[in-house]
């Protein structure tokens, strides 16, 4: 049984995240989508809201589990008996930070590997913060996030 962890802030989940989830899910027996709670940037959506939106977006994918974690990612992965961390890689701007995190995680626990999946070109410049900015200014976010959570995001920025 090979289990992998896909961590992130998912504030909120985007179509870019969902694409990585679907592609990783076929590679492992179980993919644990892990929402970070002790995040330095204050999230717009609560942990519960972020988890609920991921669950809605991944309905029908049966080897996905959605949960939250705090503390070190490698400790969470080890507790879940997962020896793989999946990360999505977008434009070159992601590389430096992801490289640093992967090396630090490897230093902390050498039995856990970080695997990178290149983003679908359609989503290479898509980010949760961009989605939030567009939504907060009344722009159209269709095609950027799963249809099932469009209304949840619009509701958040209604006022
Ligand atoms: O979606 P994000 O914001 O790129 O996710 C970042 C995340 C959650 C993967 C990263 O902040 C993380 O792993 N946090 C847990 C704390 C940790 O383990 N830090 C040491 C690794 S450098």
C-alpha cells in the first residue's frame, strides 16, 4: 500500500490543485490531501471551509482523503505512514522555494521523498491569491476553480 501526502494551504483549492490531485491519485493507492492550519499567512477561509471545498471538488475520486495538519509536514507524513510528498510545480518562480522546502524536508527525514508534478500549462499562472483578488473585485472566476465551489467563493466576497 503506497500512500502519498499532497499538502498545501488550499485557500481556496483551484483547478490547478485539482489537476494535480487527479494525476497523483492514479499514481498511489491513497492520496491524503493535507490542509495546513498553522500557516504564517492568515487564511481567508477557515480550515473547515477549505476542507469542505476540497471534499466537494474531489467527490467521486475514491482514493482521496482530506484532512488537516499542523507542525512539521514530514512528521505528519510519517504519522500517516506516507513516504511520498506530492507537490505541484508551476512557473519557474515556484522552483527556488519548492527546492528549499524539499531539501529541508529531506534533511529532516531521509525516508520521505518529495515528488513534483508539473502543472498543466492551462494553470501555470493560476494561484489561490489571484483567484481571491479577482473574486473580491467582482471578476469572473469560472474555469479557475471547480464549479462545485464557485458559489462558496462568491459568498465569501459578497460584502
Ligand atoms: O500551498 P502552500 O502555501 O504552498 O503550502 C505550503 C506548505 C503547507 C506545503 C508548507 O508551508 C509546509 O510544509 N508547512 C508545514 C511546516 C513545515 O513542515 N515546515 C518545514 C518545511 S520547509
